[in-house]
C-alpha cells in the first residue's frame, strides 16, 4: 500500500510525493482502478478517449495515483494496442510502483458451446500469447484476474451472443481453469490470481466453497488469493444484501480474502449520477457487510463516466478513488 509521508491536503486534486510500499494492514483494503479503455466496447459504445493520458508524466490524477495499488487492463487491450502505447503504460505503472493486472477468460470452450460467452477462451494459445506480449513489451504481470469462471463455466444456462454456456462439472472446470493459469505462469511464475464472480447466480455458498477447494487441489499455493464480487446493486431477483455476508463468510472460511467492485449501474444517465450511485453503493456495502475486504476495485464498464481526467472533476473515476479514501469507513485514508 502507498503511505503518504508528505502534507495532508484538503482538495483532492492536490498532489504530493508518496513513499511506495506494497503491503497493507489487515484493516485497510488495497485500492485498484480499472476503466473502460478508449477502444469501442463489445456493446458498441466508446468512452474515455483520455485513457492514454493517464500514463503521461504529470497527468492530472496524481493524488488518486498515490492511493492506487494495482491497475487492471483487459486481455483485449493488451493484444490489440500498438507496442509503443503499451510500453508507455507499462513503464508508467512500474515507475509509480503500481501493480499491473490483466483480466483473462480462463474457461476452455468446446466446439458445441461457449463461443461468445463471457469468460471463455477459444484459442488455446490466447492466454499464453497475451502473457508473452506483456513480457516482451516490458510489463510485469503481478495479477492474473479471472473473469467469473464459476458462474459462466458452471452455472450459466442462458444464451449469450447466440451460444449457450458449457455447464462444466465443478471438478472438470477447475482442471481446465488451472491449465490456463499454468500457461500464464509459465511466463510470470510469481503472478497472483484474483477471481471475479457475480454475487448473483452463485447457487449456494456451499458450492462456492466446493469450487474454491477444487481449484486449490489443482493449483495448490498458486490458487486464487481472493474472490472479488461483482455486485448487481439493483437486482430484480433479490436484494444483494440477502447473499452478501454469507458469500463473504464462505470465502474467508476457505482461507481466501475477498474483494469488492464499487461502481454505478448501467441505468445511470449522467456521469454525475453514476458517481453518486457508486458512492451510495460504497456506503451501503459497508453498512451491510462487517468484514473488511482485502481490496476494493473502483471500476466502470458502463457508458458513464465518459472521461477519466481530471481527478478534480466530480465525474471521474480518479475523483471517486479520492472520495473513497477520504469518506469510506474501512478505507482509513487509504494509508
């Protein structure tokens, strides 16, 4: 975690030089940041045209940057962007002692299912090639982030992009998942694993525990260090509060930390509205769940916010990072 050793400031846009360290107390979550990049999204919209500016010297988010432990990008971005742009990003993160995380699909697809379904990998060399490109361009992959493997690999029974889910047994899914992790670790053997899962759609805490145990049998000490929950804040099926504490308790009972994604919703119609919704979700989570997360992710994959800079503007993700650190009960100033 990054400990500020210079003056405390009242305005979130002011900057000071931090002493960079990579640990946190048990009561202080690490802060992650991830944003919609400047590419057209699979959903067809395009925002955050200032995304590359994040990685320029003196970019106007220095105060938020001092709080960030890790920055997450997608596999799609790593495999599609020009070498120079990625080299600039990787060098910037390394210079500022911010860990790099890349999100991967780790569910092997079959010919009869899974094509186009989130979290699947269709080319058996895709994850290995992504890791190799990061290495070649000077990146240090510290976190392998896995996109909802239990939900999309085991539970998902609908259709996405015209294809159905594969509905693997938990043990078979864990085996395929572990094989993909090993491909990435052949390039970055020390990379740690964070697994994203939705809070809604996991059938029971008991099966979540069964999944954690199955993956641990496959990967041993290289199994995920945390499960990070993607909460459907305004679920039509049931309030998220009904399952949140039991899922967190299950994760901790099985020896893992937990993380939480703080965001707004697709229904928010303005940047300001999205930020207000996210702030409310942070407050609501801390009221409902007694356990402190290992890390929190400030993230959007929605149409809002539409800009990332500057942090002084109350409609950007870096602004939300600063708000979290100053106002969240569990943040303790993000020391």
